C-alpha cells in the first residue's frame, strides 16, 4: 500500500486478510505469479509447506521449519480457512491434489492460476470449489480493500508491528 500500512504481525489472520485483499482487488498484482498470501512475492521466491497437525482434530498446519517467507506469521489454519463476517478471508495454503503431498502449498486464491500454469490439461471445473468465494466473502474482502488505508488503533504493547505493502 502507498502509504505503507502498519500490520501487527502477531495477528496472522489480519495479515492474511490484508494481503488477500491485494491478491483479489489490487490490479497491480500479477496473479499468474501465484503471489504469496503473506508477502505477495511470487511463488518461486516464497514457499509454504504444510504438515499434519498434532492433537485431537488432526488437521494441517504450516510447517514453519520448511517454509520460506519473510512474513511467515502464526495463524490458526482451521480458523483461517473459514470465511466469517468478522474475518471474511479464507485464503489459506492448500496441498495441490495434482502435485501431491510434500510439495509446496498453493494459496487458495491462487489455485486457479496454479492449475492453469502447472497443470494446463486439468479440468478446472473439477477444482473450482477450491477457489470459489461466497458472496459474503467477496463483499467482506471488498470492504477490507476499501478500508485498507484506515489505520486502526494498534496494540501499543505489541513490538511486532511492521509496515507492509
């Protein structure tokens, strides 16, 4: 953003929302490069890997050891993947079914471009559910985009506020 917007890096979901709004609404972002959902760098420069989470629910989580991103932040994967009114962005890294387990993840909002670039013979209609946004998510992300330059009250105790985009 110009001017740069301060983001609290301890609020991972808010970072994902802000960057997600750029991916969806910023015309200067080249979506064919599959920009990272945390920093907007092209997928070749920024790699996110997933691993099985421990615990009762046994979902997935970001593998912080293998992942490479200058803005790698902690976030709750299960929470982040659900679009709600207060947190509309569902852009999370996903395992591409065609690439397989163990490969770098693909951000949800980029999956269509990933399939077109890496798996050009894939039938996109079979995978639309991976990137389709509900009307509520579209509206929520548009609102985040419109409000991106409004500086909200920041947590003065937090030392991890950085300026992004």
